[in-house]
């Protein structure tokens, strides 16, 4: 689980997130590669830098989906500071119910592969977030390209976590809402690192994330923990720049 000049974030974090604040204002921008403005679609790749964790609560149970590995699939930087999303694929995943691994709840991929969670395709766009007057953050807002009826309402579905029908918390858990990501390379947490041309950027969940499991209720709020490294497939240094 990244875009434009300001946004190099990529969804891998699939990997992480927060909330608050004023509505984000969209800004024009572009990506830079090797010191020049991006001129064509450019593939990027990303991997987890640490264990990725999706935390929520279901039926009075504390739930952790923990994945040791993850990568971006089919994601590219595009013109106008956009990110064309493929999927985020998490592997070597386990499910902990009340802090204990439950083998009946082992995530299953699209073809039944054990320990796999595959997100739906989603696109990204960099936005300017102002948590308070005089303070600005460059974040990337990721929006699912898949909408389904969940709880009687059409919702953007970020992913569906599928498990055995013997799993006590359910066998098909929709993750709905939106994810934002922020560049935290070098331990800088205000998003400004996306403006610096670097070969690899480190990202995590950003502010204004709004994710839930099953339904939009306080009980089912989702938090994504962990960081991911994102780079161009070519290995060239890259950044984002406001127009």
C-alpha cells in the first residue's frame, strides 16, 4: 500500500493511519524523476519495512491481522501528481483473536492461498491537509475503485479479508472507507520528505484516514500500523513538487 510532488505515499502500508482536522484542499503538482518533471507513466514498487498490522474489534473481540510481508502490484506514478493503483498484496499473514493466533481465521487469498490478503485496486491523489492554522502536511489520499453494498449502503471497499467458515469472527470481512499515507523518511513526520528527491521513501498511515471493518461504527474502526518502503522500479531518485 503514492503520489505527486507532495505525495509520494503509496498504499502499501497497506500499511498504516490516523484522522482529524480541516477538509483537505486539492493542489496541482507533479512528480520529478532524476531532476526532471515526470513525462510518462512510471512504475513503482513497495515492500513492508516492518510487520504490517490491521487492528480492529469485532463482536467484543480484539482483532489483529498481522502480515510479515507485503508488496505493491501494478502501481504507477502518473502525470498531474496522481498515482495509478493496482493492488497491495500482504503475505505470511495470521489472525489474532484477543491476542491469540486462531488458525481457523487464517487469511485466504483469491485462489485460497493461505496467509494472503489482497486489496482492491485503488487510485491516489496528493492533498494538502491543514491540521491547524499555519501548519500544513502533504498527504496522499487513496480511494478504492471498487464499491459494494455493505450494511445496506454503497461503500468504497478497500479490501475483503476472507477466512474459513469455521472462523468465529466471520469468513468475509469488508474493510471500507479511505486510507491516507504520509512520507516519514528520516523520521520527519510532517510529510515534507516527499518534496526531497530520494531513491527510497518511507511511508505510513496518514491523517484523515477513515477505515472500518464491517460497518461505520466506533467498535469497528480500523487502524493500520507499520511502515513501507517505496521506490521506482528503475531505481532513480524521485520526489514531488507543487506547481
